[in-house]
C-alpha cells in the first residue's frame, strides 16, 4: 500500500511538472506571437501535436520553433503543424535555422502558390542534391522566388535550375538566381541593348517584351525560347554579346555553361519528390527516437489534464503570495493563508486524480491485454533466444576449454622458467 501510495504521489508530481512545462510553452507562444484567447488555444494544441509527434528537443523548444514559424509564415492549424515539423526535420538534418527555412518556405508559398508541405519539400530536395554546397540555398530561394515566378516558372523549375547549376560546377547558385533576376528586368526595359539582343536572335523586341510582361505560361514559353535560341547560336562572340545584354554581368561570371542549366529547368517538374517523408523515415528510425516518441505519445494523453492541474495549483500559489504580502508580517494570517493554500492544492489533486487514474488504468489495461494476446509468441521468442544461446555455448565449449587449457599451460611454463 505504501509503495502504491508513493508511486501515485510521484506520478502526480510528474504530472504537475509536465503540465507546468506545457503552460510555460503556451505562455512563450503568447508572449512571442501576441496570440490570446481562441487563437492561443489553437496554437497550444498545435504545439502539443508537434511535441507528441516527437519533433523538437522539448516543449520549450517546440514553443519557440512554432512561434518563429507562425510569425514568419502566418500559418495556423494543420499547415502550421506541418511547417513546424518540417522546420525541425530540416534543422536536425541540415542544421537550418527554423526562421531562415521558414522565410524561404514563405517566399515559395507566396510567389508560387505552393503549400507549406510542398515548399519545405522543395528546400529539402535542393539540400539533398547539392544546391546548398556554399550555404546559400535558403537565401537564394528567399531572394529570387519573385523573379522566377514573374517569368512564369514554377517552384520545381526554380530548385531544379539551382541543382543543375551546382551539378554544372557553378561556384555559387546565388549567381544563377541573380542572372535570372537581371534577365527578368532587362527583357521588359525596352533599352537599346535589349533590342539589339532580341534582333540578334531574330526576335521582335516589342512582341517579346509584351510576352514577358504578360507573365504566366506566356512568359515561361518566351523564356525557354530565348534561352534555347541563345544556346543554339554558333558565333561565340555574338552569343556572348546577346547573352550579356539580356543577363547582365552575371553571364560573364557564369559563361555559356549557364544556358544549358537554364534550359534544363523545363524538365524540373519531375525532379522533386517527397524528401521530408524520406528524411523522417530514415533520420528518426532508431531505438532512442522510438522510445522518446512512445514516451511523448503517452504524455500527450495526459497533457490536457496536467495543464489544468498545474494552472490550478499556480493560481493557488499566486493567491498565497498575495496573501502573505498583505499579512505584512502577521504570522497568524500567514499561517491561515498557508493552510488554505495546502487545502486548495489537495482539492485540485483530489478532483483530478480520478481522471488521472482512469487514464492510467486504461493504458495499463491496454498494455496488459497486448501482452496476454502476444504471450505465446513472446514465450516462443524467449525460448528460441535461450536455446540459441545454449546451442552456441555448447558448440563453443570445446574451443573455450582448449583455450583455457592453453592459457593455464602457458602460465605454468612461465612460472617454471622464472
């Protein structure tokens, strides 16, 4: 009985501590996002889901990460959960800061109309395929998304171009993005150099400017027509002049190698994949992660109850502090206040304990039922393990005996010689 009582007290204390950690996490979210009321409740529930799905180092870490993603992207509910979990996966795998990855994802969502899940997958695909070889992938995605989108290019084509650039040996993929930015500005500026470039390609400058200004598929088709036409030019001097007129000085740095890179973007739609699912399956597929995930899943069942208990006890102690200050050194009043606080804490625990015990018993009963259901298999597995060990020991016994004998003879010989 004493042991059961001690276990119950220990569990109750742990429950209150867990609830306090959760309340601190929710308070952190409120302080850093300004959320209150129903919005804060929703954010707290999202944080609980992220934590019980085994992302983040702690409830505090989850709260900070979720707050950053919320402020940066403006997402809520399932989208915010997916984005926050993706941000943690990118941090754990590639070392990306959650705010930086959220900024890049937000730029992709805003400019290309992709979902949060698609945006984070695009980042992961780029990172896995060498586009971050100089550590500038996130900045490039954030800075040049609008330029690629203005040309009617897709987010998949954007990251495909960056990957192709890295494969082609481009020193910095930022230069590829900057070249596209210059192109987007120049093809619509009506300058003499732009007109000359289009004339060299046998194209009407005004008509091409109108196509690029239209955006969407019209601009996209025009873009690939120009890139392929430049790449097909035989005269290297004329090609270089026309390309510099359209891409600016970035073409001088990249040279003609950039033209095939840009042309291959047209096939970029088939280059992306569900990289984050792949990362989650591999990165967290180990015993420590599995055990931690199981613990958090169980904690998630108790979190709402734990939060209520912790909040109630916090209120009791806040009241106690105010009453002690108001007593102004009157020990009789202080004693009454302490007694009232103890009674309040006990009432909260007694009120919530039946629910806590019911949840605990349900879990224990489920575990017991699972063990009983699988008991024959467990017994068979245990028996097979023991028999395998014994057979191995018996098989190795002659070798062990011979080895021991040789060791003894060597020791005796050494003693006699000394």
